[in-house]
C-alpha cells in the first residue's frame, strides 16, 4: 500500500509500543511524526503507567519528531465543546485530539485505545485513524517482537466497524 | 454532541458563588437570563469562547466544567479513622470521590440505571440502643446472612440494597472506611489492609449510616471505635453493627458464657471471634450488651493483652491477613470498568490513572475478580 506522506500524529501508547518493539527509528525515518507535549511527558519514566516501563530517551524521542505541539486552552475548550466524550481520554490522548481537531491540513492519527478511536468515529474522522502495524509495513519494516493486538491492522479494522455500529455510524 | 455536563457545572459554580442567572447573563453579554437558563439545562450549547470566558471570570479550571470523574457540589462523606491529619484525609477524599464518580459515570455510559429505591431503617436519634440492636438482628435474619454474617454482608449490601462496597488501599493506614452518599448512589469504602474483624465491623457500622442518613446524618469524621465514644449516633451504629455480625442466637449458642472463667473464657472468646470473623473486643462488648458478661468484666477483658489480635501470637494475625485480603474495589465495580473499556467509553490510561494502577495492573485487577479482561493495549 502507498505510504502516507502527510503528518502522522502519534499518542503515548503508540510511541511506547514502537519503542518496545524497537521500531521507533524505522517509524520516524518513514514519516513526519508529530505529537503534543503531554504525550512526550507521558513517555518518560515515572509517567508511562506501564509495568515494566520503557527507557525512552527524551532527546532521541524529540529528534525523531517533526514537532511536539503546545496545546492551547482555546483548542482544548473547542474540542471538549465539540464532543464531551473527549473528557473520557487520558491527558495525552485528550491533548492530541484537541490539537488534531484544530488543524486544517490532512493528518492521520495513530492512537490505539478504543476510547480514542471512538472519538474519531463519532466525529466522522474514521478514515484518519491508522494502525502502528500499517505504518510500519508501509515503510517495509517488520518488527522482530510481535506488536500487541491493539496495534495491528486487523484489530483496528474490526474495532472501527464495531464502534461505528455502536455509534450508529455504519458506512 | 452537546456536552450537558458543562451547563450543570456552570449552574453549580454560579450557585456556589451566590450569583444569579442575571449576573451570569451580564458576564457573558447575553440579553437576558433565559439564555443562561438554557445553557444550564443543556438546551443551548456553550461555545468554546464562552467556556473560556467562564474559566477566566469564575476562576475555575477548564476541567471543572468538563471532567466527569470528579464530584462537584455533591457527595457527603462519613469517615471512620484514627489520627489521620485533616489535610491527608481531605486529599484522600478527593481520590475517593474520583473513584466513586468513575463508577457513576461509567455505569451511566454502559447503560446501567441507578437504583430505583433507597432503603432506610425506621430509627431516629431518640431510638434506644436496644432498638438499633434489634434492627441489626432483623437485618441479619431477613437477609439470611447465616452463621457467619460477616462473610456475606458485602455481597448482600451490593445485591439486595444496591450499595456499592469498595475495598480500597487508602493513602493513610489510619483510614478505616467511609460511607458516601450521592443523590443517586450510596457507597461504602473499606480499608482492605485492616484485619478482617475490623473490616467487617466498619462495613456494618457504615451500613447503619447509609440506612439512617436522612434521619441522623453522620458527622464528617469520626474515630474508629467499637464503642462509639460519646456520640449517640455512633453508639447506635455500633449497636446495630454488633447485632448484624453477632446475632444473639449465635452468640448464646457458642458458649455458656456466664460459667466460663479466666483462661477458658479468653480462649472461648478468641475462638468465637475468629469463627464469626469479628474482633474479640467487639465480641466482649456484644456479650456485655446481651448481659452475658458484666460491664466491669467486659472493661477488664477489653483492656487485656490476651484478646489482642484475637489472641494470636504477636504478628501472626497481621502476617496472615494478606492472604485473606480482599481484592481491590468489588466485582460489580470491576465489571462496569471492563465493559466501559471494552466499549471504548473510557481510555485505559485514564481509568488506570484514576484507580492509581498501571495499565498492566488493570489485567491483574480483572483477573482477581474473575472478570474477562478487555483488549490488550
């Protein structure tokens, strides 16, 4: 499949998983990765909410990103007014959606949590949601460590159908 | 996709600040107060600019208006504790409020309805201790709590009375438990790290508060004793709790208490308390109330080292309690969380943070309650 050439917004989960399977270098080599400051903080030791934690070097992480955006209060407010369900997300996920919804260009978002995907479905942005597996495959990289299920393309496809049905948004 | 929470929180904050709808209309630049009313009832959506104006002018953070995982202007607590600094208790109350708000919010998200009926006891501050004890006896009998009422009490409270019972690990070991009343939900929190006898007594004591909240609202903070100190409501709560956990029939059948002396009495006390999963001191006071022990004997025995830790050698009771420590929260709570996660109603990182767990610990939590884990993240 043709590799996406536009901005790729990655959340904390996607960054940590890419790091866990040693795919970060391939990922940032293949795409213009962007995130928000909250997600950068959440990838650091003590903030990951993971056991065990990945050792993610902040400088290396930032060097691989095209941008780590500051999210403005106005962007947060606009997102939460547009869909109050954004409040059901964690800080990084919430900030990334607030940033994404404020952009006017074409982006894709890699954030595997079902609640994050549900926001995309509710806001008719289903086509903007992409799996980590698909991003890596399109660069020709196959991680030696298997990705967890929520980062795989078949899981994403199934989950988007399930969420769309539940939200009454069957394509 | 209007966010009704924003209007509700705006109304709560306005009332807290003693502002009228006209005051808010002027602040927002609306022509009349009807627009404010429409926002508060969710009929009109607040724009992002108006929301930011509210944040700036009313001095509340954005999360105040949008975060469903906090209790705002609601939720009254009764804490049972020993020597917990007020600031520490206040901080933990906020944490507990988030957990309770999470249950309420996620329950609503997955389609659970709050209980239709709220149960109460026909007791007042003027009721006698004997009345409270009789109510406890009847509660145990009518809910068929069986020969060891402590074992089934939490299950009965959740199933029959729709009271959410949560086993928690508070930030301070001196927190024994709490009762919390919301408009549509009753909750009891119990420190799962306490010995079983104390946990069960706290549970039955808080049950009394839940069932008598309107007639005799409990104090915000009370000392965790089995005798209730000088506060009449707490004494009534303890009479009720004692009778629920130690019904007279069971206690009388356990021994010919009046005939036992010294070591034999202590040995039977400790053995009976272990069997009923209460503390020996609670049993001593129950025997006194049933006039199976004199008050003077009860005072002497209650102060005795021989019944400390139900007579187990020092540390043994403490060492073994971890094995019988209940799993965090409750099965009902965890089932709601699992459904909400599976349906994408809340993000895994969000709920893990609210419960002070890692994403990976959540899997252990589901397993501990035999609840199928949602998807792997």
